[in-house]
C-alpha cells in the first residue's frame, strides 16, 4: 500500500513540500516539472510482507517488490526500511537498513528481502514497518509522493523480562591523600539483575561532587568478567593523583559498565563513590637574599651584582636561572633593561646558591636614581609554591656619561615659494653638549604642523662630518620644491641628527620650524572682452564673442566654457544653461579669441537677465584662483509672438491605465498649429479686479510661483511641448493661469476649454499657514503634490477613482489596488510619502495627449545615492534625506542604474521593468490604504523611484547590501560583484538567456553552486563575499549567462559549469509610433470627438487633512523602480 509522507526525508532538490512558500517563479518551476511527468519513471512499493508481531530485540525479515509504474526507465536506487509509530515517514522514525535496487525499465519490478534486528529497548505496543523506494532521491520521478509503503506490527517489549543490573558495592579507598601521591581503589561489581551480564569495564574518576560528569578526572579502569545473576567480581586499581591538585574535599567515583556494553534493567545505578581529602604536594619556593651592588656608578661603567638564591620551600627545585635588570622602580616590567643572567644549580629544600655577575651599564643612561633587580627562576622552569616572591632589588644612583647635544639655531628661509622652484635656506648647528659629536645629517621637511612625523615631506639633507663640544657650524642649502606638492600653508622643519647617528644627552630638542606658504604652479583662466547684443527674442539665436586668457604659470588642459542666463551676476546651479564651447588646451600667458551662437529657448520668460560666461565650467582644470572664472553682460529677453493653442477633443486609447485618467470626451490643448507651446501665467493683483470668474482672486506668493516653474521644468523633460511663462494683465495672460481664490475648499482646476476659465487653477490661500498642505511647501509635502495634481487637471487629466472633491467621479476607474500615488498623483489614496513628480500612469496619459520628449536618449548612467535620489552627470534629482516618490523617464539609449553607493545597512528591491519601483525591501508594499470610492484595502510602496512606461533600462550595478532584483525583457547586464568585497545576499527574478551576470573578477573555484528545484544559489568566495540566488534559472526564459574570468558560462542542472557563447544583443528602442508617444496634439486632428460640445468643468480636490486620510502618498503597489523627472 502506497502512502503520502507527512514529513519528507531524503527529498530531491526538485521536490517542494506542500507547505513551502512559493512565489510566482517557483510555482512556475513546479508546474514545468509536472508537465514533463508523463515521460518519467515512478517507483512504488508493492506486496510488502513482514511478521505481524515480534519481540523487542528479535530479528525479523521484511520483503516486497519495488515496481517502476512510470513510462521511462529508472536508474538504480535504494530501498530503505524504517520502524515508525504511524504510517508516515518522518525524521523521528528508526532506520532498519536498506537494499540496493537495480535499474528498472518501465513496468518492471525487483523483489527485495532484508533481515533487521529490533532494538531490545522497545516498549510494548503497535508499530508500523515502512518501505521507502528511491530513498536517496537518485531517480527523478513523475510522482515523488508515492514512494512509501507499510505494514503494521505488534511488538512485545522487555518490560518484566530478565535483564542484568550491575552495581558497585563495598568500594574502598584512602580518606585522605597528598596531591601527586599514588592511591589504591577497590570494590565489588555485582550483577543484581535476573539475567547474565556480558563482560564490561569498571572506570574510576576523581570528582568535586558525587555525580559523574564530563568535567571529572579519569583515573583508570578494570576489565570485569561475564557475571551471572547474583554474582560479584572483586576489582582493585592503583591511581596516581595529579601533583597540581588544589587542597580540598573530593570524591572518588566507581562506574560499573562504563562503556555501556551491557543492556541493563536499570541504567541509573552504576556509580558508587567515597570521599577523600587531598592536601597540596610539597613545592619548592625560590627567593633572592643578601643581594649586593654599588650604591652609585657612572653610565658606561661595569658593576658587580651578588646575592643568594634560596629554596625556602618543602621540595627540591630543579636548576633555574637568575636574571639581573636595571629599572626606574622596584617592580619588574617589560620596559626594564636586561643586564645578564646566572645559571642556578638544583637546590634541595632549605639550600642556597651564591651567585655573582658583572654587568656593563649603558653609556647613554641619564643621570638619576635607579633600581637593580634580581629575578630568581626568571624563565619559569620551577613550579613553586609561591610565584610572586622571586624579585629582590637594591637602589643605585647613576651619573650620566659625557654626551653631545645638537640643536638648530638662526634658521632662515623665504616666507613663500612656488611649487617646482628652489628654496634657499640657512641655519646654525650647535653642539651644546659636553662631548664631541660624530658624523650626522641635518634634514629638511615640509609638514602640516611644527612637529616632525614620518608623514612629513622630505626636501633634502646636509652632511655634517663632526662637531666638537661647544662648537657651532653656519650652513646653507638649496632645496628643490616638487611641482607635485599641493599649494598651501606648511611648516618648514630643520631636524638635527635626523638619522639618529649621535647618542645625545637630549634627543627631544633637534627640531625647529618656520611657517611657509607653497604656491602651486597652476593655470588661471579668465574671461575678457565678452560681447553680445543687449537684447534678444526668446526662440531666436544669440551670437556672442569673448577672449579666454590663461594668466597662470602653468598650461591648462582641455576644458569647457559655458554660457548661462541668470537673474543676478553670480553663477548658481539654478541658472539656465545656453550652451558650451570646448577648449582643447591653452598655454600659460596665452589668449584665445572665441565666438559662439546660442539658442534662446522660446520657453524662457521675457525679462532682464545677466548673460554669464563661465570659464572651466566643469572644473576640469585645477587653477591657482578658482573664483575669477565668471564674467557677464546684462541682456533683455523679449517675448516672441505666441499663438494660443486650440482646444480639441480626442478619443480614448483603449488602455485602461490611460483612459482612467482621461475625461470621456478627452479634452486637450492642441499645439499643432503654434509650434508646440502652452503658456502659463500667475494672475497679477492689478488684473484681479477684472477677473472674468465669480470668485474673489489674488496673486499667489513667490514661493508658489517657484514651485510651479519647477513643475513645468519637470514636465518639459518628458512632454513634447514647451511651457512658456508670460506676463499676466487684465487682457493678456497664459493658457494655464494660477491664482489664490475664494472658490475652492482646498483647490480645483478647470479642464481645457475654449472658455476663458479653461485651464485656470484656483488655490485656497488659507492653507498657506498649514506647513503640510501649503502650496508653497517644499517638494515632498502634500501641497507641492497638489500643485502637480491641479496642473494635470488643467492639462486634461481626471481623478482615476469614483470621487471628485466630496462627490463622485466619472469612469472609467482604476482598480483599487492601482489607484494610489505610486502610480498617479491624480489619486485621492494618499498612502506613503508624497510624490514630487508625475508618476508612471500620469506620464503615460500626458504623453498620449501631448507626445513624448527625447530625454537622456544616449548612453546614460543614473548614480543612486538613495532610493529617491540620483545623479546624472553633474545634476542631482530627488533627495538623500527626505523620503518621497518620483519617476525616472529615459527615452532611448543604453542605460545603467548604478546602486553601488547606496548604504549597506538596509536591503533593497529593484524592479527595472516599465512601471517598476526602486525602493527598499521594507518599503515595498509597506503601506496599506482603503481605496476611496471602492472601499477595498490594499498595500503599496512607501517611497522610492519609479520607472516610467516606454523607458527601458539595460544595465544594473548592484549595491553592496542585499538586493532583490527583477529583470526586464532587455538584454540586461548585472554587475557590481568584486572578489574581496562583500555584496550581500542578492536574489534575481525573471532573468533570461539574453542576460549576463558579470563576475569577471572571480574564477570558477571562487564560486560554489547549490541547486534547489529550478532555483540556483551561488556562494561567492565560500560565502565570505555574499551569495546570489537566481530564481527559475532553468525556466522557459532560459538560463542567464555568467561572465567569469573572461569566459561566458551557464550552470547545468547536473551541477557543472558549461562554456557558452556571449549572449546576442537585443536592439532596444524606447520609442514607438502610437499616439501614446507622438501625442494627440501632434496629429492636428482638431475636434476628433465631433459629438462633444465645449463644456466648462472644474475638477475639485481636497487637502490631505480634510479628506481624513493619512498625509502622504504611496509607491507602486505591485512593482518597483523609476526615473525621476527632475524637480
């Protein structure tokens, strides 16, 4: 009878327990195995036979057939037998043995027979004998759950049957002994059981208590013969106690059947004991007595030290050594000076040895009071009763020997020097000591402080042949200052006797310093003779000229001059870059005369500016003066004549993700006849009284204006239209018009309409005092996101759910699980942190209306410093400190996401698919919300960077933390793994045969693989540098390739590396020709929805507080990655 295991043993890597937590990829792996089961073997047990009852300790025979009921041949395998308390095989069952089963063709059987010995310790009761086919999992079967068969058996236990029982009786030993002595232990081993005991061993131990444990000291053993019931055996043993035992009370233990050879009725009564008191063994004790030496001496002289080494202990001391030291105190330490040693002969108890030694004192000793130390048994050869009394001492006063003392005087040098030139210095070297100084060197250094250290820069040396006591030498030297020395302030050091050739009475007065400035040999680029017209029209070309001069003292390498429009005469990162001019090089003292034509964007607001020329704008050249690169002229930008776009009505796309954001009549601003321009303005206070609406309106603050301009800067990176700010008067204003208003409870905007109100955005000024909901708030606050939201209404987007202010909305709607700020800023489901850009669904819908902008369409690297902050070139998008949601749009090219600089104290999730999210593993689906208008509860990500639709990412550089990476359908290259650097425990999902994992710094021997089903885990450097798991590696998409040591490999399901060719490159283009990327506004369709009549509709919105939901927005609910449209 075949049964299903409840706890599988010896399962193959391809098998999954029913309760295993499988994700989508592993579930697919299981399905793929099941699809091939019709062509696999299937081993089962049949006709199994065994006794229905048996006695504990008896031998039984088990037989049965192993049949292959599958459709292909099974390789050889093993049949294992177990004893169990139920019919399911588990790790608690008792193994009884195994049989080898030959290779079986489909439909064939093999008869097997096995004899097994039941344990004599079994309790009486009902059991089950189990047969398990393919017990080691060698055969890949179509059904892995039918390998076990069973038969019941009743077992009679040994309870009440005859068993031996060994105990120790009449044990005898001394009640006291000395450590190191020999004692005799004796006693009887008696079999008080009812059956004969086989031969055994009696062991003896010394213990601190009456219980035998692994910490007790083994003393020996006796062999005990076979004993019939009731018989005894007398045993006797001599044991030597350790001489290192401490005095105290102990116990001698006797342990019968110490090796467990006898199966006894009672296994807990084998130990007997007797107490014993142990006293210390006699030990020697060496001390120094009657030590003698001079009470004074001169440094460099020889002195005699004498004294007795006495053994005042109670045992003989082996030979030892007496050592002599010079110390500054009476305690011996590693800082004391060794003077010599004497060999001391073997000393019996109470005997002494006279020792004498001549020692030469160092000539460099300073005058002062010292101590001579005598140390008995200085090498520790003698084990003594007292190890702390070996040192004796005598005081001695030492007079220092005559010594020289070199000092620097009258040092002089220039206060500044240029790197690459020569510095002339002078100084005096004086010997103020009382002895002549031999040959030595004075050395010279540049230092960051007035103290010499090994880090200082050596400039040269001066050889001094000798200098007599009291003499002075006047010296001069020319020093070469390397051109590689960094300009700055230093200390010039003079250091007498720099190689320490002379033993001086004072070694701490050799260094003097002088403060000095090093000026580097550097170029210095400046702008001269700059010229340009005093005014230019936005949308036209501006011709400029200028001169670039290198007034420095070194040649300048390649660099760029850049040109900007600024609101002041100082360059800042907020200035508008107009173009650049490449300079290949410019030699020292030279001037280049240059000219350039600059395009003035039609989106630039008319007004007065500063035209800025900025030399070496990328900072490529290290200059002696970095603050004189900018020159300027004032310039006026005049507005071009702009024709307002018309209002058109399109048709829906058929894509629910787009159509849920569009009103059913699809209104939009048609710019096909005005060059793709949508104007905007801020209602002026002078025009407020002439406003055509019924609301009381006023001009918004400068902070709100700055936020709106930043939002339009972001929109121009992904929409193929220009947003141009125009002046606002009573009769002339932008297509989109921003104002404070009495109308909204929080904010609303009008969809595109030919009415004057169409495109107007009304904001409730009362919320400006609310730091979270204020429209002037920083990116990341709800008010900033609301400005984006209202702007998108004015461009033609609606709410994606059944809500509009406090009312209901118009369909179609997004599913509740997609209706969140991870996907769109148009939602009312504010879960997680606020968005600071359009999110993926917004970008896709707006591009359907207005077309996609080419942006970063060449090879681009996005260097992330947080999951919501990254750099492209020198520009930074997002934040490293303020959590937020944002989207990354990239229109084309080969693109790389570089996560190598992310913090290593967290784990990350990188989904590089369109609509995916770059976030942390804890933030992924880390926020729950109840969907407005629907009521369902869902989760979405808390923060991160999303990937826009129609953005394709090719390459990824992993972080050094643990990453969960989801590949896309491009030919991905994954890198970031360097031998010697720990890179966390990474997991890859959805990879294919066109992908490459770059492990080029590793060799095959550095990588260990473990296959589990269709998943493979690779340990890097035996796990020292992390691991990489590839999910569904053997799935339908094919196996990702590994670049290892210059070759490409795959890892076979049989566990071997296989050389393979480099993957074919998949041509990647983010563009397509649908209206989604060209946009309705590019088609010049006019009113394509001819059934619609022009309607003025306002989309009403709530603040985060008033809507009674958390103040925040959400990240992608079911994906994870994106490019920020820069704020």
